[in-house]
């Protein structure tokens, strides 16, 4: 009982009142003892009555408190039992010791006592043991212990499990409605896309207006039916471009279908000399519609930069590609080459010097293209240099020929020299790659104020976005082909020495496998131009001669080849066998010449400890997509990747990717 209730009658004021009364009785007794005795009797009676009343009050109060406590406990127990959340108490061995009624209803059982948490809530046990991916949130601190929250599913309903380890207690909140609303919100988020007929001019070449209109209407009808099927709002922007508005649910359905419209349009127009192809750019996950629109255009540029006939989807940090099974259609107009050449000429004339740099471990194509652009700068009396470190074995014979031309050889400088001579007015030209991380010296890309990119590879996610001029044409056979075209427009009277012309033609020869792959009309036109100005094909043959020992080494590697998926040659070298990247690539090329081989993969450990995979195809299979899934890249028919680990691990990852592609869309076109 509270002390203020106990002392309400016999506090200090009551004691002093009785003492005063006793003093008065004594005084009265002195003068009249009869009256004093009477007063004392009356005072005693009053004191006794007060004590009786106090005792009765205390008994009633105790009875009231006990009754109230009983009612509170009964209501509390009923409330806990009827709370709209499940409560479970468990023992140290994670066995249920007590649960309320709602917890029983959640699991549709009369009682959970004695049940194992592992059986009831298998997803929660890792949170109790501290293992597994668990979302932890601080609900309240109990010493150094913190509550754990995790979303779980029980019989198609969603619950938030709150675990208090210190009390061995678990709460279950029903959050099904919240999860449904959250999923609906995610599904209805806006996505924006752009559909483009990426080779309309080429496909309609030679058609009259009526035939061209009929072709566009036929393709437009196919696109419209496709958009209705996937609940996409389609708005025509021009004769070859459409705007797409859709939600995340429709976007997921499109990704699951692998954008079948790409194959449908290509097959529908297969009777044309150049089948019509589409490119699609989609964006999802940005905060504003304007940002989504910019990302959609960027995705479309990415799809076009990779050769078209594919879809690029940018969803947050994820960038996915679909399609891209056909070779890029060759553009028949030279207008772009002329415009790029004139822009490059102006940039060179405005620069104090020009630095030309290829990728690490440069090949003949990179060096040949660099020599061509070096000559262009020299035609306008601009100081120019080619940045290169120690040459790799693939260009040894080429460098031997270059050393014979003292003036040309002097233009080759190291990366450290390039860093020293670079100024804010220096023009950096990157050839045969568009990825800063793959260049000879990434610091040059970082420090350069003006960058030009000339490349023929399909555009990847990484790109030198700071470039002031980009000439990226995946339809071209090689960078040397692009540079040869630029040289014909960059100066009215371009003059190349026979050696310089030979280096450019060698680059085209190597990348086309002696004009067997990736060749178009422009390829032969460029080769014809170089041949007319003195390119020496015999010298090229001498440079490309194969070493007998390397040929024997290739034969030893090919002995271990086996066929997978009927038409794919796969080679995995023995553990500890280290092979240079060049020999790995050459072996993959050689395997393509075998009967029934459509694609080849060679896996081997390299001298630097990494695992190299070289992939080649004849066009029916997109090996670029395969290598990109492993972290590499390249062309539709020529790609590679370097991995850490062992050859067996790399083989397992490659086979896993091949199986995934085969199950979703098929490996072969």
C-alpha cells in the first residue's frame, strides 16, 4: 500500500493534534478532575474509532487492489491472447514453450508448444544463429543485444518476424497488405523505351516510294501487334522511330520473352537483300520521367553501337542486352566518314600535338590504325606520336619492319614519355578500343582534355564518355578499315608510303582472317585503295607467317578438343599448362576451320596466372554475349575474357552460361 495512504490519519498533523488535546485534558483535570476524566474517556473513544476506521479502510483497500489486480491480469492475458499478432516464447534449444492464440491461427494448429522452430520457421533460424543473409534493424537495445527483423512467408501470407534473443521471444506481424501494395507499386513503376528501325535506308535501297511505304507499314503493323500483346503504349515519332510507355510488369514480360519482336521482324523481311532489323532502348528505375527518357536514348545508342538488331535495358545499375544474333548491317553511305574526317582534321589543327594510343597488348590492327592517323596529323604539320610499351609477340615481325623506317620508328614513345609531353591542348586518339581500362595507359585518358575514339568493336557498358568525337562502327571489319576511309577524306592529296599502306592493309587482313570474315563492300574498297598506293601483300604474308613450334603447340592443344551442343568445339588445357593469350586466340581460330564447328572456346592458364578464354564463331552464334556474361567482351564472332581461379572453374562457369543461353533463347541463330 502506498505510504501516503498509510499516513493520511497519523501523519505529523494528527500526532500534534492529539498531543494538544492531551495537554488540554491535563489542564482541565487540574481544575476539575471529573471533567478531565470525562474528556480523557471521550478522547480515547475517538482514538479507538479512528483506529477501527483505519483498519477497515486498509482491509477494503487491499480487497479492492487484489480484485483489480486479478481483473487486470485476466484482461491482460486475454488481450495478449487476442492480440492481432503472433507471440512465441522458445527455449534455448529453439523449441516452442508458449504461444498466444494468434500464433496458433497463423500456423493453423491448436497449439505450437513442443514444436521445433526449424520446422515452423526455417527462414528465421539463420537469424537466431547469426548466419545467412539476414536484414537486421535496431528495434531497441538490451545491453549489447539487438532485435532482429526478417520478412517471412507462411501459407501464402507475409509476416514481419521480430526476434528478441535476450527474452527468447518472437513476434509475427501480418504485413500481407503492405507487401501486396509494395509489389503493386513496383510493378506499376514507369518505364520508357524507344524502338528504331536501325537499317531502314539499307533495307529499302532500290525501292520506290510505294514499296518503301508498304515495307514500313508492314513492320509498323508487326510492332503494333507486339505492343498490344505486352500492354505497351506505342506512339510513332517518325517513319522509323517509336516511343514506348510501359510499366515494370510489362517490362519483365518483355525480358522473359527475350524481345521476340527482333526475330519476328528480321524473319518477316528475310526475303529482302538486307533484312529489316530493330534496335530497342529501354530504361527503368530513375526518379523522374526526364531522366528515364535520357537513359532510354542512351540505351538505344548502346544497342546501335553494338551493331543493332538487339534490345538494351537499363534498370538501375543493371544493363542487359537481348538479341544481337545477326551481323551488323553495313552502312552504304560515306557521309558519316566524311563528316568525322573533317571534324578530326579540325581537332588536329587546333592541337599542339597528337598522341595516338591503342589497347594493352596491341595487335596489328591497333598499330596499323595508329600509323594511319599519325600520317594524317603529319599531313597538317602537327607533331604526333604513337604510345606503346614493349611490343607483344603478335606484332614482333611488324615492329621489325617498322624499325627499318627510322623516321616512323622515332614516333613511338612510352607511356611515361606521353604523360610528360601531354598538355591541355594535346589531342588523344584512342584506337581499336573504347574502354579506358583497356587502353595502354588509362591515366592518359584521365588527364586528356580532348579525346577521340576510333573503334570497330560492339559498344560495351564501359565507355569513354568524355570523348569529343566518336567514330564507332561495329559493321566495319577492322579499325584499319575505318582509318583508311578517314584518310581518303581528311586530306585532298593523302600520301602514304608503301610501308604505311602495308601496315593498314595488314590490320584489315588479320581481322578478316584473310578476307573470310566480317567483310563488306567497304572492306574491299579500302583494301583496293591501299593496294593502289603501294601496299605490299607479299610483305604481309611474311609478317603473318606462323612459327613451326607454335603450330606444333597448337596441335597439342587441339588434341584435347571435344564437342558440346553438337557444333561447339571446347578445349581446356591441363592444369599447370601456361599458354600465351596469342596462342589461345590462334587455337580458337584454327578450330573454326574444322568440320561442323560453328563456334570454338579455348580455356587455358596464361603466364600471368589468369585464366584466358578465347571465343570464336562463324556468325551463327553470338560469342560476345557469352563472354560479356563472364565479364569480358568483343565482337559477335570474336570475343575473350580473363578470369581468376582455375581452368576447371572457368570451364564450369562457361558451361553454365551456355546452358542458360540455350534454355532461354537458343545458342544458334
